[in-house]
C-alpha cells in the first residue's frame, strides 16, 4: 500500500493542482467528476487530471490517503480541498478563487454574476 | 444493493446524537441522496472535517453501497 501512497504524494507534490477523477478532463466518466472539471475549466485553472479508473489500486489508495470515501478529489499545493459538493459550494461562494489565488495558483477571475 | 433514507439518518444520529437530518432521495434508487445535517459537532471545523464526520458515521457504506450523498453540513445558528 505504501507504494501507492508514495505515488500519490509524488503527484500532488509535483503539480500545483491535481484532480483525481473518474475518466479524463477531456472525457469525464462520472457526473461528479465532470462537474469539477467544468468548474476548473471555467476558472481557467491549469491542472493535472488523474484517472483513477485506470488503476484499481490508485482508486482505493486515494480514498485511504485522505480518509475520503469518494471520487473526485481535488488537491491544491498538496492539500486536499474537497470532493464535488465542497468544490461546488466553494465555487458558488467565490471561496475557491480566493483559495487558489492565496495558494499562488493562476486562475482567470470569473465574471461575478 | 441500496440504502434506505431512514437507515442513513439512524447511522448519522447514532454518531451525532444532536444532529438534525433532512434526506432527499434524488433518483428514487436508494443510491443517490442529498442530505442536510445540522450539528454542534461541526462548529469550528472545516467543510472537509465536517463531511468526514458524517462519512465516519456511515461506517464505510459511503462510496460503496451508497454511491452518492450530496452533503450540506452546518452548525446550528
């Protein structure tokens, strides 16, 4: 198990924003993963998508890594930010943009509706 | 396999006795729910920590038998 743990640690250390998801950013294979992809694309945030469906050990390992039972999972600067509900809530309140800019991650400013 | 709303509520209340729980079956299939949970246990905790408390109460059902639970968690006003 530690091998997968190290792999996860390595990915989130080397990439500012990482989305562990079902499918790929171009082809999400789950509604919840697709919602987070839409939010990140809307904000213009560069991120690395990791398809957990391609690796069964990763799919379970990521849940143990954060003690979070579902996918997708978003990481910013190595820190777990949340799953679909939390990211959507943070996006709607503008908190996600603030969190990204505080973390020094370039994000296009969304049009405030 | 699916889960009854009453079972979800029972599990949450067994871990968070003061919790007020509202559950909505989103798809009628016992697999996709939305839940609003209000409990003093959430005060001062981040959203991730609040949701982890609820997931812990569901004793591993979340992500397995229970595919989707759209969660909203709040401390009492």
